[in-house]
C-alpha cells in the first residue's frame, strides 16, 4: 500500500507546481477571459481549488505531469465564468503579450494590425478549437497534454488543432480579400 | 511552421501576471496552508488525547472494536465489488483492481479515524 505523503511534503510539492505553472495558468485565463482583473480571479481560484485536491491528483497522476490537470481546472472555471456572464471573451491587443514581442519600428503598425486580426480570429473560433490553440501556442503544450486537459484522445486533439488552424487561415484570407 | 502558426505564436505570447497579484496570491496560499496545518495538528492532538483517555476505560473498548469490525466487512465487500467491476473491464488487470481497492479501504479507514 502506498504511504500517504506528509503535509510538509505535499505543501513543498504544491509550491513547486505553483511556481512552475503560475504563468501558464495566468496566460490561459487571460486569453480565455480577455481582461487582467478576471484572469487574476480565475488564476487564484484555480490554485485554491488545486490545493484542495492536490493529494488526490498527485496520487492518481502516476508520476505524469500535473500541468494538464491544472489547466483543466482553469478551463472549467473559465467556462463557468462565460456561462455566468453569457458573453464572448474580449482580448485587448494593448494588454496582450504582443507588445512585449520584439518588432522592428517600421513593421510595428502593420504587424500590430495583423496580430489584432489573428486574436480576433481566435476569439471567433468555436470554444474547443480556440482553447486548443491557446494551449498549444500560449502554453506550448504537446498534443498529449492538451488531450488530457480537454478530456479527449490524442488523435482527436491533433485533428482539432489542425482544423482550428485551417479555419483561422481561411478567415484571415477572407479578411485580407475584403481589405 | 506555417505563416498562421508563426502569427499565432506571436499573437498568443505568454502573459506574465503582475507582481502585486503574484505577492497577493502567494500570501493567500500561505495563509490557506497555515490554516490547514493548524487544523490538522489540532485534530491529531485531539485524537491522541481521546485515544489515551478512552482506552483506559474498558467501557469504551466496544466502540473501536465494532468500528474495526464494520470497516473490515465494508473493506472486504468493497474489494470484492471492485474486483468484479474490474473483471468486467478487459483493459484493467486484477492486480490494479486490488491495488485500487486497497487504497479505497485505506482512505475509508483514515476517514473513520480522523
């Protein structure tokens, strides 16, 4: 029979998990919600909920990384948030990480506009496709991790991401044609 | 990497939480951890005191014996039930089922004695 870890060990492990994935949980929450205030709230709730169920999650993970479990908690909280407010996420370009990315001055205005279209395109995708893209590109999660976070098979996740990229590509082409 | 993927990687850059929020969250988590530690310690002390005082009086022996017997029966039933359930599922082996059952029983025992 497995020995139950002491509270000191659990707290230490949880602190490591928190430090390793605070940015992931925050980034995911931010791109799902669209504003910093509510993203902070979702992030806090995610870690408090994770702390409550950490012992069990650790026991049942069989040594697998806990990031998908953590993101799944944030995912469910974000879904509740949208259900409660019944509104689509609004991502503000000025607040997003794009400003921290290095750009040549001459390309900045054009680049910003293009990135704004990409963010709008992502926000207009069906929920599951949008979530998968955020996990892949903002959090750099593998198909396997995304599959665990979304409760799908790895194959289905691969197809989901492929279709999301294709849909976004088509939307951007259409938009360019309109301009 | 396609053009759209390159754009996605730039547009969806990771977002760092504000340092004020980070400090606030860490303080909150510490507070929760501390409160839980205090509760756990208090419960353990209470249990230890209760065990010592109650075991010296033979009139109190019946309750733990009955509880242990009930847990034994419940545990055995649970093991049998889980083994049957697992047997139906082809993908899981009997060893896994017994391990899981043993863990469930251990959890039940722990809950009873908390």
